[in-house]
DNA sequence: TTATCATATAAATTTTATTAATAGTAAAAC
DNA sequence: GTTTTACTATTAATAAAATTTATATGATAA
């Protein structure tokens, strides 16, 4: 059996059209016919129903079931390809979401430098949500990921190692600045500056809104935490942010949330279960975990 | 790329000998040489070091890393093959460990009969530990599995639905029969009849022994619960058994365990995440879950 | 030195995949 | 009710690929 045939098969399940698949792979149409015949013979199953009357190719239950496995197979091979491409580079492709990269990671870099690990790191920045997908696809080796729930993803090993609260930040001019804490439900009337979809802040914020059943008054949405803070300082609105992103010395007032059920900003270290750890990777993980525990 | 090449590759990682692999697949030795060359070219990586001086073929880090993925791929295809072979039989191959099959399952059969589901069931009996492996390999469609911890296996969906205690059972003649409950640590001097390795009872029992740091006096080991009970009735020894396997009407006395930290006998319904559920499968799962909740 | 073991190479052969050309079939368009 | 169009299947020819046979190479062991 040939991988190529599996690729043809998968595309056929997707497009349900032999000619289109042929064109897609720049081969002749009979090539696809033959490939599918080979696969149907190999698995001894009818995978498609060629019913010309209904003007669409039907995929059988067997066809869909096989496709589940074929997808897994093709992904596995693609992942292997990407991994092997990197394996001899002595560099570890390390995913670092912006907030973690700005406010948490710098505190670990001295330790990494001491161990001579920094030069083996190649960081890649994107939102935590994308990160998990990139890990799964093999486009990353290792990643720090922020989440609201502990990461439970088959194929991924995740070590939860930091747990932060969310806070409300306001300008010193804001009436709330006199308080030390506040309940989210008392913020119905406030104007909010919020972070973009890619941030889990967004998800946590929506959760809160849903919990208290109110529609927040969002005056501005940004993907830049500095912009968000600048606007809060100008008292344009208040914001919802992890405590990690609010160093003490800033001209901002942060209020604890008193709500009994509240989400947390979790930081985990994640990698694929079948990613083989070389000595550099081992050292890196150990150092990251140790540093996380020292704080 | 050909699946055959991947099979050759995997065996070569295993045996580290070209000629042996060739013999294994009944092909000539150059076939393997060529196959490996193709794969090394495809992945653009050195996978083996042919160092004749050390008299053994060395597998590189890349080689091992690739093998991780190759194993996954080969398993996925083998699973697909088995699944598709069964898919048109309208039968669901249903794994049922002996204890669950004898003491729990019969209580659900009336509901299954009412729904006309029994005729679609083909049950297969083996220990819970094997069951998970068989599911993963695609040799089973669905299984009831006993475990001490909730099942957390990537690729497997498991619904925990029953939770039983473990008990100590003794003959009415036994001194302990006058008690209602007992702590495991007070059983050091007893003679035990225990179940075989395949049973999770065995694991739970060992856990207890380890916890209290004692070496149990095991007078007989069996894989048959009836034999175990018969021997307990004869007062040959006492036993450690789930409450589910001790119906009230038997001439046995069961004692609760008072230990604060004790394992539980969990029953879960499990299937592969990418096992597509047809209407029969859906109905079956719904019925099983409903019945479990009714008790 | 010779024998032995393990892998590589090369040419010939076999097997398999692909193509070009064409046929078949049903629905849509004229 | 032909003709066109859109899809898929079939066939023979061709191209590509994997496999074999025979042999070479290189290293250790006898």
C-alpha cells in the first residue's frame, strides 16, 4: 500500500469528485480510480458508492471510518517529517505566547543562560490556542501554554507549573481605585478594554459575563497588552488581566476578584508524548520546572 | 512512500540486522537496503549507522524518533483493517471482563433485549488489563473495563459509570464473621485466597499490602471467582473482593474495610476516540449509560 | 591467508502505477 | 429527443518502481 493512495483517498472523501482530486494532485483521473480500487481491495470494503444518479459520490460508513485512521496516519508522517528536519539542528523550537513571553519568561532566562541553554532555543510567538495545534502538527517541539483548565490532550504531555489569578485593573483616578477587591458582578456598568480572541483572557472574561448574565460594555479590543494598559491608565475603561501581567511598579491599581468560582491563568509546559527528549531537551525541561518551583 | 518500507524500517530498528529482516519478510537482503535508502532519502536523515567494526547496526536519534511515528502509523492501519472487517457485520464486538460479565452485565440485559440490541452484541471475555490493549489495537469496538483509577488513555473515550467498594469475605465459621467491618492492617495473620494477575483485585490487594508493609500469606491463587468463593466457604482462607461479586444470598460474610485510603472498583465504558458510532452503537452506549444511572 | 558475516552495488526482471485514448452513463441543455 | 456536459470506468501501452540474482566490498574471526 502506498501513502500516495491514502492521500488520494483522503482528498476524495473531502471533495467527493475523482476528477477534482486528480487535478489537485496533477495526475490523470484514472490514477485516482485505480488508487481507490487498490484501497478498496486492500481493506476489502466498499468505501464509496458511485451513484451517478444522485450526482454526488457517496462515502460509505466504512469510508468515513477509514478516513479517521488515514488522517491520523498522514498527520503522523507529516509530523515525523517536520521533526526530523529539526532534529539535527540542536535547536529546540519553543512556543511562547506573548503574555508569558513578556512577563514570565524573562525571569527564567538567567537560569537558562547559566546552563548554556539559551543558544539552543528558537522561540516562536503566537496565542496559546494556536500553540496546541502547532505542537500536535509537529511544527513546534516544546511550548509554554496558558489555559484556564489543565491541558488534557491525548498525544500531549503537559506539566502544569504556575497558577495565577485574574485581576481587575483600573486607573488611580477611577472610583474603584479606592477598593482592594471587587466582585465581577458589580462591574456591569463599567467600560471595558479587552484583549483579542486569541487570548484566553477573552474566554475567561466571557465566562464571567455569562455566569452573571450581563452584556459587557466593551469600548476597545486589542491584541497588545501595552495598549490595553495605556488605555486603562488614561481611564478610558477598566480591564481584566492576569496578575502576572501587572508588575507592582506600574501606575495602575489592581483589584482582586472576590467571586467564589473564578477561572485561573494556568501555565503549562507541553510537548508531544512521542517527542524523544535528547539531553538538551531534558535539561531544558528540568530547568524550566525547577525555576517554576523556586518562585 | 510505501507502507511496506515502513514495516521493513520498523523491523530493522528492532533487529538491527538487514539480513534478518529480509528473511523475516521472505525477501532478498538488497530489498531492505534499498527500502531503507528510500526512507532515508524521503526524510532526508541518517537513520542508521552502518559501522561494521562494532558488529552491530546503530540506530540514530532520528531513527528512533521516526520509529515512534512509524509504530503509530502501522498500528493505525492495522486497527483500520480490523475495524473495517467488522463494520458491515452489524455486530459490535464488546469486551466484557469476567467479573463484570457475571455480576453486573446480566442486570442490564433486559433493557438491551427490549431495545433489540442483544443480537448485535458479540461479547469477548478477558481481563480488564488486556481489554484496554485490545481496544487500542482495534480488536474490540467497545468494552466495559474495571479499573482502580478513572481511565485516562489518549485515543480512548471512557465513561466512568459505576463505583464499588472492595470487601473482605470470610466463611461464617471464621472468627471475623462476627464483625461488620475490619481494617486491612489487622489482617496480617490471615490466610488469603487471591485472584490472578489479570484481575485488578490483584493490584488493589498489593497496594494495600504495600501500604501497611506486610507480606500476605497467600494459600491459593485462582482465576475463577467461583473457586475463590468455594474455598472461602470451606474456610480455607479469606478473600478480598468487590462488593459487586458478593450477592447477599450467598453463605458468605462480607466485611467493609474501614481504611481511610482505599481503592475502588470502577467500571467504565470505553471505546476509541476515532471509532465512528453508528446508530446501533449510539443506542447501545445510551442504553448502557442510562441503565448504569438507574441503579 | 582464508573463511565468514554483513551490507552494498549493478544489471536484469518483475511488479506496479500512470497515462492516453476511449467508452459508458446519467443528467442538463438545447 | 438529440446533443452536450460532467463523471467515472476500462483498456492497452508506457513509465516507474521494487525486487531478485549475482557479485563486490569491507571487516572481523578462524
